[in-house]
C-alpha cells in the first residue's frame, strides 16, 4: 500500500524531471542567445527546486528527520542562478556590437556593458 | 512508485544532458557554450540528488552542494574572462 507521502514524492520528482527537460529543450531549440537564456535560468531552476523538495520529503519519510542540506542547495542555487544569467547576458551584449547599437540607452548613458568604470565612460562620452 | 518516478526523472535528465551537449558543440557563440555548461551543471546536480534518493543514502548531498558552488564559480570566471580579459585583477 502506497502512502500519501510517497505519491507526493513521486509527483514532485516527475515535475522536476519534466521542468529540467523543458529547460534544456528550450536551450537546444530557441533561435538566439538572449532567448536561449530563458530556458535554463527559469525552467531549470524550478525543476531542481522540485527535485530537492522531493528529496527532503523522501529523507523525512526514511529517517524521520528532514535534512538541512537540501535547503542549503536550494538557497545557493536560487541565489546564484540570476547572477550567472546576468553575467552571461552582459558578456553577450559586450561581444555583440550590432546588438549594442539597437539597445536603448541606460540610466547613466554609459552603455550596458563597458570595459571601464561607468562614470568614466559617461564623462569621456560627454566630452567626445 | 518512487522507484518508477526516479527512473522517469533520470531518463528526462539524461535526455536534457544530451541536448546540452548538442548546444555545447553546435553553439554559434561562446556565450551559448557557457550557458550550456551552466545548464549541464544544474542537470548533474539533479542527477546526483536522484542517485541519493535511489540508493537511499544522504551521502551525496555534499557532492551536490560542492557541484553547485563550483559550477557557479566557473560560470562567473568564464564570463569575467570574456568581459575583462582576466579572471582576478
């Protein structure tokens, strides 16, 4: 006889697997880099969160005590996924001159991805 | 039931890893390859967590945590190198 908790664990695991698959499918399928960023950064984060919830419930069922490790992994992944996505987008903008021409100007009018300090870049652009 | 769900999720993650390898090889720009590596790390963490459930030990969580940290640091290092031409200035 399967208990209610086992059904919950199985459902979370299936959801996690499906969302990880959708994220990677988006990475393989979508046409350009900026659109490809959406798949891994959103869908995959949801999938791994779901898998970690399933793992927490499973070890709560098995050992009668919920672990702290899953919460650590979840916290770390959810903190770092937006940072790495921002870094990748910034690198893409920096390496693509045509994209820089089409972007609207930012608040300090110095460009979205520059080599120098934004204040220095704005001053030199103002003088030129 | 848990075993069947575990096998289903493992198959899904393995297919995702294959698609990431496709993007890693075919990616037109180097940012696509960094993104593919980042996604591969997340898929590997999922696989490690599933292995922990399948074998019934809590021993694999340290490996998953280390993978998460090293994956983030490597992604940031790749991006930093492309942005600045240097990792630590």
